C-alpha cells in the first residue's frame, strides 16, 4: 500500500535570486499539478511543478525574484478526497433480519477501510465487522441493522 505524501524541494540562492529548485522527493499520489510556493525574505520568485504518473518529476522556474537571503519551497500535498457515505435501511419481512446498506464513494481502490459505529454523538466508536478493501472508488457494504441505532462512519486503515 502506498501512502500519499508531499513532494519536497530546496532552493538555490545566488546574489539574492532563486536560481534553482532542487527536487529532493517527488512525493506520490498526485492527481493534479500541485501549487509551488517560494517563501522567504525576498519577493517575486515563482516556479511550477511537473507531474508524471502521480509523482512530481521536476520544479520549473518561472521567475528568480530578488532580495532573498533565505527561501524555502513549499509544494502542495496530493489531493485526497474525503470518502462519502449514503445509508439505506432495507427490510424484507418479519422473519428476516433488517439490513443497513452503506454506499461509499471517493474511496482509494485497494486500500483498507473499517466501518465504525457509535450509539450517540461524541461517544466512543467501535468497529462493525471486518475491514474491507474496495476495488473501485465506490463500494456498497451491508450490515446487520438489529440494535444499531446511532451513527456510522468509515475510517482509512493503514
């Protein structure tokens, strides 16, 4: 399992100008081109990131700025969507146990998730069933609804 993490880079300064951006870690799990900020005591330095296959492969300078004695490069972290959940109660008749259908979206395929339950708001969460591993961004899970009045959530399990 690959955990998303931010790319990192260092700045090279010469006579107050940012003359280079050295990529030290390309990060991973980038789905969009991240914003690159150059922060320091000077002004005007700008750069953009180049992403390939989910990894930052280069930092391309746009402007060297001026007046820098220190500068750090901050690269925006990869976008990680928040999972979504929809709940539907399903009953089949008096002799069949009621079921709750939980429909999840924005999941990371092939990562592990755990459904949790709490009977009241701001209480302790407990696991419901075993962790599941979705094969796509959407997943439907069914759980026994008997005695489960309260709140559900899904949690990423590293």
